[in-house]
DNA sequence: TGAATAACAGATATTGAAATCTGTCAGCGC
DNA sequence: GCGCTGACAGATTTCAATATCTGTTATTCA
C-alpha cells in the first residue's frame, strides 16, 4: 500500500495527469485519482481544496511546460526581427505538434483550460511580455520602430491568434497554412518597421 | 389551412428562422417547421432534401445578409487605407452587434454555422476577396505597397480573426478591446505600406 | 497529534425503456 | 397529374430511476 511514500501535491498532479490521459476530462474523477494513488479520495482533498483547484493546477503545469522554450528564445540575444520570427514560428510549432501527436490529449487539455480562465490569462499575459521583450530589444537595436511596445506586443499576439489559439486548431493542418503564416509574419514584421531582407 | 398560399422554399426558410429563434438549434425540428407552416413535415422534404440542407440554406441567408454592408464599403471609392480601416471596423461592429443584441440567437447561428462548413468557407473567401479589392485599389492609388495582393488580403483577414471569428466572441466585450483593435489596425496599415497620418 | 479514513448528504452522471424525430413512399384529393 | 398527406422503420432524444461522484466530518491509528 505504498506505505513508505508520502502523499504530496506533486504526486497527486502526476496521478491526475495519468488519469486524464487514460479516461479523458469528462470521465476522470477524484475517486479515480485517489484509486491510482491507492489512497481514499478524502486524502486528495487534504492537498487540493476542490476538484476545480486540482484541474487548475494541472492546467498550470501543462502551460508552464509548453512555455519554457519560448522563454529561452525571448531571453536570447541576436537581431530582434529574426528572434521574433523564430519565437512566433516556435509557438505555432509547439501547439501544432501537440495537436498532431495526441489530438485526444490536446482536446482534454483544451477543455481543461476552458475551466481555468485565471491560469490561462496569466499564461497569455506572460507570452505578451515575452513578445514585448523582443520588441523592446528591436527598438534598442534600431530594427523596430514602435511607439508603444506593450500595445504592439499585444497586437502581434492578437494578429497571430489564428495560428496559436486552440479554437483554430482544426485549421492548422490545412495545406495553405505555411504560406499564409509566411504572409502574416511578413506583414507584421513590415508593420513593426523592420525592412525585410530579400 | 392557408389554402391560398403556396409552399415555397422562401416561406420554409422564413418559418425555419422563426422556429430557430423560438426553440434554438438543439430543439428545432423539421416537424416544428412544418407545424409553423401548417403542413405535414413530408412537404418540407419536397423542397429540401434533408434537415442539413435546410440548415445550410438558413446559414447562407444569414451570412449573406451580414455581408451586404461590407460589399458596399469594398465597392465604394476613396483612399484605400481609410476604406480598409472602415471595412474592418464595420466587420467587427456587425459581429459585435449581433452578439450584444441577441446572444442566444448568435449562439444558435454559431452552432448552425459549424455544421455548414462549405457555406462558411464561401463566405470567408468572399470577405477575403473584398479585402483584396480594397488592397488592389490602394496599390493603384500608391497608398499601399504590396507584392501579393491576394496573400496580403488573406493575411489581413487572418490577423484580425480575434475580432471577427465567433470563437472569440466572449472576449469582444472586454474593456481593453477598442484600444487593442486600434493597435492592431495601426500595425496592419503600417505593414501594408500606408504611412499613418498619426 | 496529525495524516488518513470511512461514512454521509446533496449534486451529478448513467442507463434503458418510452417517446419523438428523420426521411421515405404509397395513395388521396384537387 | 401534382402537390400534399399520413403511416412507417430506423435513428435519435427524453426522462426518471439508479448509481456514482464531490466535498465534509467524526473517527481511527501510528
């Protein structure tokens, strides 16, 4: 009965992800999670005040993991336009990969995210901050001409929403997508005041 | 029994819209439509081969009606940048108005549209064509600098998706929306090569 | 003493039988 | 004859009884 192992929030989150993977969001219950850990479901409530808070924590873990590579790009050095393009393409690629690799799990996390608005908002705000970081670098380098960095970062985030917001995930596999992404990124870079080489 | 009035597709569509308004998409049945027209439901099937085709026709009517004012703007004359801005803002306003005025009916039509992919695709393509028309005018006027008008039109459409795609309708009422729309439109106009008169 | 439990109430989900709906078609009546 | 009807089969939906789940708490046990 796992008597040597203490029950931690971390282990509960791990088990919850397993249960979600196996049963999906609709079928996953706190009782399932407890069963997977071989404890009573009451014990789970000692570490998370509600099922909703447990779901929020899982969502946060997932989003934070997905954000890691983007943080690295934003904090790197180099010409801002290239870095912004790389950042955007990475973001699209990360999402696209998640859908392709395991559409079912993606759907599960998507549904999960819909109930964790606060967490999602923080995640989006962080992404806008990362874009703003790159834009600010570009202004410093003279490659971007921007009045309001924060507002422009938000505009870039909004403008690319078709290729990162999960509501549009179904359309990411269309064949014209890459060409359209190229056109969009080109338009945005030009709008930020970065002359396109070639 | 309405003996003087012939049963036409038009009358059926009218009745279907009424039924949808009253019962919503989930509850609306062909039997309801027939009852509203005081005919047997078999008669409806004389004019529409299936419930799906009836729904498609209703969706098309609705979308076409919504598109009318935008066609006018695209076909008007005047400086392209101003016209594009007006076109985009009108598009946002039309959608936003629909959500505000009757959120329930909007949800109904949204669900309806999800099942009428062909119709929706045609509608979107038409909107991209309208944008392309304005862009081409701008190129002729020297106010836009664009390599590929068609691709740029699509990029503008994609970039503004957050403010016209119904998947984002819930966010349209947020207080920062207007300011974010301003930033987005500014960025796009700059990207199209139109110098902003501040 | 403090982490875990087991029993519990109210809320939510499942299930299968009954009702309704979709789509078809032979026939009625204008 | 032509447009409509009404009855029908199979698919889908409803509904209410039944089971399960969430969140709480008094109790156990180490």
